[in-house]
C-alpha cells in the first residue's frame, strides 16, 4: 500500500489562476443578487403609556395597525414596560 492510497483528506486547489478567478467571480455574482429589495419603509416613533385599573399594564402586548397597510410589512408592535410605557 502506498502513501497515495491512504485515506488522508486532500485540499482542493485550483490548477491555475484563471480557474481561481472564475470561482471568485461566480461567488461574487451569486452573493450580489441576494438583497434585491433596497426600498426602505418610513418609520415614525410612537410612545405612550397603558394602565389597567390605575396600574401600569406591565408585560401587555401593544400592536398598532396603520390606516394603509403595506403587504409583506409587519405591523408595529411592542411590550409595555414596568412603568406602563411603550
């Protein structure tokens, strides 16, 4: 049994610089197409307080519904903090 027949792992290396350049170019082209949606949705900060029977509603879930919903965009939401603010 010779050393070339052993089960040692081998590292794959391009045989020439052209092959390496092609592999890098393909990787760059595939990664460049991943983020096609560059439009940003405008956001506006919202603050408030919620109380239940005169006490802060700590842990309550707040969900806001816009007048004009945009498909694929989640509704704004948050959790009420210890002092009742969100």
